[in-house]
């Protein structure tokens, strides 16, 4: 038996507990950097969709821009052009654009002065 085989045999003895600690640490890191932020984004999206009201300007997941005309339990009716109304599921609304439109209008007014 040579010296390297003795060292390799000695190193293999305590590897099980170290491996469990490393696996646990990896899970904790994945939870805080991947799972938890995703859950927070989902919770914020649900809260946003529940807070939609008539008159809000929104953008759908498909990219359609419109003004909320009617809000039901699971659906929202958008006015996407003069007199053109389309009904969407609430889950198809991705973001509110009222603030973006208001910001653009104030900059446009300021530039014309």
C-alpha cells in the first residue's frame, strides 16, 4: 500500500455530512435568489390586477393598449380605439400605463412652452 492510497481512503470518511451541508446551503441560496422573488412578483401582479378600476390605461400581455371600461370578477373590457371594445381575462393584463401616458403628456406640454 502506498502513501496516496492511504490519503484517499482517509479523505472519503467524512464526506456524507459535508455533502448534506453543501446541499442545504445551495437550497437556501436558491430560495432567496430565485423562489422568493418570483413569489413576490406573482403576489404583486395579483394585487395589481385586483386594484384595476374604470379609467385606468393598461397594456395586455399581447401588447394591446387600452382604457379599462368595465371590470368584472375574472374579465376586463378595454376600449382600444374609439368604440372598439375588447374583453380580456384579468390575467392577460401585464402593466398599467396611466402613469406613462400622464408623464408623456406633461413633457409634451412643457416642450411646447
